[in-house]
C-alpha cells in the first residue's frame, strides 16, 4: 500500500512547480490545483489520483502538501442522532401497528355485521382510509434527527484575521431580509416597526445586512411608521449592542417580567435603559398618533388647495362661485407633496389595487469601516466604544394597476427579490411576517452555519420553527402547533428536509431563481440511467414537465440538453440587465469557503471583504422598474422562478418545487428561539386560519404540484410527506361520517360489529396501546409535552369536522366549476376586559364553520340519552351494543371538548343563533332517523317506554 502511494498517490506536478505553489495569501490554492490538474475526488485523502494520472512525473518533482493533509476539518454543524433506546422501539412499534392494522381490517372485512350491513360498511370504509392516512403521516417519521451549530468555528473561519484577511473583516455573505405587510388596520404599524427594530439590531455584520419592507397596501401610515422606526433605531441599536440586550424587540424587552438587570455589568446600564425606555414610550405615542396626524395634515392641505382653487376661479370669473370648487381629497406627505400610494379617500391611481411603485431608502448603506458613536447625536447613551452603524432599510411598495393579477403575497415577495437583487444582492434571503421578530440576535449566524458548511451549497433553505407569544397557558386550540414543528419537521429533516412554512426561512437566492443544485447528476441519478445508460436521456429531458425543469449556471460539466442561464435569462427573469448580471454574483457569494480539500464548489478566502458598490439614483430607478406591474409579463416569475403562484399556500408549493429539483433543506432548532410571532387564540380566527391552509392543500392535490408527479430527484419518503400535505383535508369526509357512527349505532340499537367478542376487543386494545406507546416515544424524541400531543389530537378532530371539510368543498367547487367561496364572519362581539391578556380567547364570533361540530355534539348527546332509554326499558337489554356506542360517543365528545368550551365563551356570550340552528338540526336528524328505522316490533321510541 505504501509503495502504491509513493508511485501514484502524491505526485501532482507535471511540468511546472508553480502548480502547487501557495497563493499570494499563503494558503494552498486548492481550486487552482483542481482546475489545472483536472483533479478528481476519491475516498480517503481528496488529493489521491486515479490510476494512470501523472505517470511521467519524476521523483524529484514530487510534492507532499503535508499542511493540507494534516489540517483538521472543523465542521460548522453536526448531526445529533436520536438515542437508539428511543428510536429503535419507535420504529418497531410503527411496523407492529401497521401489521396489526392490516390484520384488524382483514378480520373486520371477513366478519360483517349482517344485522346492520350499512353500519358495518361505512365503518370499514372509514377505518381503511384512517389506516391509509396514518401510514402517510407516520412513515416519514422513521428518521428524525437533531442538529447543532458551532458559532465559534463560524467566527474563526469568517471573522478572524488570517493571511487572506489580515484585518479580520467579516467574510460572511450578505443577507437580505424581507418583511411583508399589506394592511395597517389588520397589521398594526407598531408591530411591524418592532420587527424592523429587531432586524436592525441583529448580531450580523452591519454592512452585510439589508432590510426590505414590502407594503402591499401602499399606505402612508406604514411608510411614516417605518421612518419613525429608522429614527428610533439610532438609539435602540447602539443600546442593544452595548449591553447585549435580548430580545431586541423593544416592546417585548420593556414589557418582559424577567429581571432586566441580570448579567448586566456596565455601571451605566440603568441610566441607559431608563433613557432608551423614555424614548421608546415617546416613539410609541408618535406611531400610535400617526393616523390622526396624517388625516389632520391631509385635511389642512386639502383645505388650502380648495381655497386656492376658489381664488383662481374667482379671478377668472371675476365673481364668487355659487358652489365651492371640488378638488380631489388627496393624502399628503410631511414634505407637502401628494402621497403616490393609496389615499385615505381612494381615487383612481391612488387605491389599493391601483397605485404607483414606490421605493424609498430609509437608511442608506452603511460604511465599510467601524463607526463609533460620538458627538451630540449620541447624547442619550455613551456609545464611544460601540459600533453605531445601521443596516440598509428600504421601503418598497410595488406598482399595482387594474387588469393585472398581482398574486397577493407571492407577487410581493417576487418584487422584493428583484428589487433587492439590484440594490444589495445578498446571496441569502430571510423572509419574515410583519409580526415575527428576531428573538435570538444570532439566529442568522446559526442558519449561516449550515449554508457555509461542507456541502452547504446544495441547501436551498434553512427553516426555523415558528414560536408564538400570547398563547393561553392551556393552549386550548393547539396554536403552538408543537407536534408539527417539533415532531414532523424534525422527522422531515432526516429525509430531504422540512417543508417551507411561509416565515422564518433563510433562502439561498440562487435556489429561488429556479436553478439546479450543484452536482445534481451525481447526487440523484434517475433509475433509467442505471438501467439504460444515456439512451433515455434525451427522452427523459423532453418528457420532464416544464415547471420541473431547472436552470443551470452554465459550464462544461452540464449536459447540452439542460437550459443555461445565458440563453434563457431574458425569458426567465425579464429584461433588466442589472438583475441578470446579479445572478452569477449571488451564486458565487453563496458558496462555502474553499478552506479545505473536501470543500467542493468553494470560493477563495477573503473574497467577500471588498466594499460593495455605491447605491446611486440610477440603481434605485432600475429597482423601481422591476417592481412595476408589467415586468413579469412573458417571464417565468411565479412559474419556475421565485415564489410560485396559483395557490393560497404558496409557501408549501415553493418549497416543493425546490425539493423536486434535487435541493435539500435544513431544520434549525436553536437553544434560544430564533423568531417569535403571534397566533390567533380565538376559535373562529383559528378555524379560518386552518381553512386557508387546508384549501391550499386541496389546490395542491388537484394541481401539477401533487407529489404523485414528483421528479425522481425527490426521495421516496419525502414524496410521501408531500403527498400527505395534499391528501390530509380529504380525511374530513370520513372523519365526519365516523363521528356520526356512534350516534347512529345508539339510535338503531346496532353496532359496527355483530358482537363485542374477544378478538375485536384484543385488536382494539393492541391498536390503542401501540398508539399510546408511539405517542410517548414521539414525545421523548421530539421534546414536546404529552398534553401538547393530546391538544393536537383534539384540534385534529375539531378542524377535521369543520375547516377541513369546508376546504374540500371549496376546492372541489373551484376545480370543477371555477367558483371561489370564502367563509366570512357574520357577527362579532368584543371583549370588555381590556386588562385580560387572553380576552380574545373568550370572544365568540359566529361562522358557518361551527355548524358541523355543534351538530355532532348534540346528535351524540341525544343518541346517548336515546340509547340508555331503549336499553333500560327493553325486554332484553343489549348492554354490549350500548356500551360500544356510548364508548365511541364519549371518544368523539372528549375530542370536541375544547370546541364546546370555546362556545361557552365567558358568562354565556355564545350567540343564540348557534344553539337554535344546531338544536333544530340535531332534533330533526334524530327524529327523522327514528321515524325511518323504528325499533323492531314497536313504532314507539324505546320499546314500551314513551315520552310524556
């Protein structure tokens, strides 16, 4: 073995000794070696060559890069496997339960209830679907993993002085942060302003950050609130950096009940905090007073304009007009000019769907060098040793015109992608909802550990879990959704990666552009390539659906059949040359560092320490042009590029398209929550939220984004997970039937089986025990509480019998008839307890989604009473059938208990119409059933028993 290495292994020079000389920075130029020697990777040391390479090299020319071979690789991330004592029994139980379900269903099919075939048939169909649905949900959970990051290694690699970077200037890539808002009435500007302040104070190189606020409503209120936030940031951000404040959302920080002085060592902290708090209180008053301020200002300017118009009219007519001259009631900016966006009194070219595009740089790009706070401007706190630079802040409101489909949030995000590419072109994009703020100031560094690690160039996005504030302690309606975020998402992380959930996601810009991941051919060859070689290549490319084809960055390693950015760029991205030129730059800047031979597709050390280009007026003008309403015409934006259009859940579809092209994603769970936001705790609001999600899933199922049509690059278990995303709302059809089965059983005196024999009870016991055991083990590896798991089960039934069912009908009507249906609130009630943090929990808002669960509750309660009456007064009581029906009725009622509790509100505030309609429907169904199928031998309810 040693002689083989001496002869063929480490001889890497052919004719010139310059090949492996160290670069000017003193580091081994690995990329140059790969290019000039056409080096290939193999097992063991990356510099070993294949047989036949460099056979003519003389012994005198041999060179052994011992520094490279001995240099230890320090990864930025690592996988933390689930202990075998937990995951092995968990997988075994899944298999056992699948086998038992198969045997149980086989037994049920072979043993029908001949006395009630209709009841047996309905139950069999439902149980088969439940088993299928459970398998779709459970199988992707076979490989859950945890991950950890090492921020110290990140700082050492990217921010420590070295020969390539003598000054230690940050070599991290840029990040553009998108914050989206649409309506200042529903999304208060103060909430958005706090989110912006948490972003501006984040712990990331200032010159590498840029924040873009998308105001899709074009409201002057949002614009001026952002201006106020930019002004207050001059005080808040230095304070956070000086005293290491967490969290860096001022509203959350100042309202926290925790001890603010813990671990604070600087003597002037108390003084600084008091001053910053006073300034924040004044900032809140100014922001809250903006609506009145804007209206008064506009009224004053409009009155002045009206007087001037009347004066001009009088001078022309030489007499006073009989009627006042009418002018447009415009909305005015503070500088005395018309607001180009939406006016308070909507007019043509100044309404929510018809206004000009607006881009305003609120905070200009910071200088490249450290700037400490000195002078009168920083009189509030001593910032003489604090970096007071602020990241760039840009307000964007895309142009909207009648006749164009603006595609809601997805269209707004794509407009930001184009504008940011021209103005800052960060290699990565973090998108946040306006109510999701940065809770962990180092969250972006944690995400960057995955992107900059070895193989990180194949990661399309890093998804962070959603964490919520303001949730009631009992989490009545499973608002925290921990089973999904800590269970399902961790499990998907062990496959091809978690789904994209709409916020708290760090994207690789080049993946949003629709490109293939690097080395896609070698990572995911299709089955046909193994069987038939290249004979099927042309037909495979030709048969690939258009939306599944991805772009290549170009170069000799790609196949000729693939699409190259150079030839299709205008068709794909539009005609902006600045946008097209930014694509290759973003790809290069997003590469990991080539600091070790094992890093492929890396960039040189110190490549990102150069200053960025100056942002001038012509660049901003180009950015305004790419957010125009016509720019996307005849391009692939929304089809293959950017956020995908055509679904209310554009987030899931966008992530699916990336996975379908072979990218993988990462789930980053940090010790301190990365982001926090708000969630609706009101029952009606929660149901409408679930309705929107389920409607999007139904749309996905009936579209080309159905996982059935996924490409071979998507892993099998990942495909099953996406298939479940589109199928789960249809479970509601079977679920609502199954919830009525116990009542039908009690009304008819029959049961789903002929008799409660031992075999049925044993199967039922095993299925129940395995389910409970799986729940316990899932709680162990996911870190959730057992109560949270039970709350999720309860709301699964609540949502399944209400919102999911409505979503199925809504989706079917849209697909079959093209009819759009929206469930809106028809009555509202407000809470009186202004001091109650959870007052919204007790507010009852009537919605048609409440009808099915209420009917289920009432029908089951009536059925229990009827069943007891029949059994007690019958000649031969059938207690087994009664117990079976009552048991399953209580099972249904136990799951619907949070829903019933929510209807009670507080002090009986439930709208009377809820009980009137539900009671009438329940009574009609009960009497109709008894009239159609009365007890044998008697036309009266309950045998000889009669109601008085």
